[in-house]
């Protein structure tokens, strides 16, 4: 029996590198947390255009929106760990959801393997130009002059903590309303029904340039050449947690490291190309990230520890 067992073990050990060496030999399925036209959907389609020649196989995009990203994350976790199903997931899903929900259908810590951090979404505090404010101090003063009349929206828990801290420390007066998506947020700000938003600048650069919205602060503490004169939260003296807004690529746990490393290497080379960066990342109000799978894993662990404290400070009960 022992020689047979040894032969089987040797065959398995030999088969894994061989399959990784042949990878990929068929299309790769990619789950996104957004619907068609959403930020992760659009990015993966342009990445496919650049990556297909390098891999020799296309990326097949499947949109699985809803559930605060949990639906796509679970589908990815439950897929075979063979490198032919991967997913693009954002920071909220991977580091916040386990503290925001009583139960989630996947394991952020054990269900998925990091491949590469792709980019950071730059978020800003924007207001309707009709408010005629030019700074966060102006906005605080206006809220005091018109108590209970200003609404704001955001999908970011650190942003909720920040707005609550301003209410507490500076006597601001505003009310949070539900966030239902980037398109609805833009409409709400433009109509004046919710004149304050913390939102990705890719959604609102057109309105900012047209003078219909005013950007007051960058909430990630990450600068962008698209808004060079807008201060960050840190510039304004805020010492709390910045908003975590990265989007990264993951594979089901157990995917062979050789495959994870191959995907990482190819994608990093694409994203590091200046022409690709300028056209598909920087011009869209994003900031390139990249790095090794190990670097990304450390970022996630650190962010998750911070997220636990941020959610506790927010006072939001798990849903």
C-alpha cells in the first residue's frame, strides 16, 4: 500500500504545477459587485481589453450586484479554486460588512484569497452649488443657521463618523438619509433634496467642472490631480479614520499560489503602464494601487482592525 500511496502523492504534487503552468487554457469568469456600467464592471472590461493578449484568454464579466457586495463575494468563495473564477470586491465588503451585519454569507477572512489591490476610489464631500458654501466651515455655519434642514448621504461608515464628529464638536446640524447608489445620489444633490454627499468623484466631476456642485474635502486623505486645490480631511485637522475605498481582485481560498502570482504579475504590468493608468484610472478619479498579494493581505488585515473600531464608534447596530 505504501508504494501506491507514495505514487498517488507524487502524481498530485506533479499535477498542480503542470496545471498552473498551462494556466489559463479557457476563459476566466469574473464576478463584480456592481451592475452593468458600475465602476467595477467598467474597470474589468477595460482591463480585459489589455489583459487578454497577455493571458491568451478573455475575462467573462458576470455582474452580481446587491447585498452590500455579499452576493458576489459568496459566489466567488463557493466557486472551484482553480483560477477560472475570480472577483473584484471593494473595501466595504471585505473589511466592514462583518461588523455591520449580524450574519454574512461568506467569510471575509478565510473564504477569499487576495490577488492584487487595483485602485483607490477618491471620495469627496460635495454640495449643491445652490448652497453657496466654499468650505467645511461654511457648511457647518450654514447648518447652524438652518437647523434640521440639511440632509446628507454617504455609503461610507467612516464618513458617518466624521459627520457625527462635526455635529458633536462644532455644533453642526444635519441629518443622514439612505444611500441608494451613485446615480441617485447625484440626482439628489442636483435637485437639492439632499444637498450634501460623500461620493466618488468619478460620479460628479462633470457637475463640479460645470459649477453645479462644489467639492469641499477629500475624505480618503488621498490627493488627486483632478482636484488639486481641495483639502483632505487631514488638512482640516481631522484625526479619525479615513474612508477605505480600494477595489481589489480575489480568488476562492485554496487557489494555487502559482496561479495567484501569475494573475498578479500580469495585472500589475498592465496597470503600471502609464497610458493605461492615465486613460482608465487617473482620468476617472481613481488612484492606482497594485503590489503583491502579500502586501494586499496586510492592507486588508490592518483595515479590518480599524473598521471594527470605526463601526463601534459610529454606534450603528448590526443589521
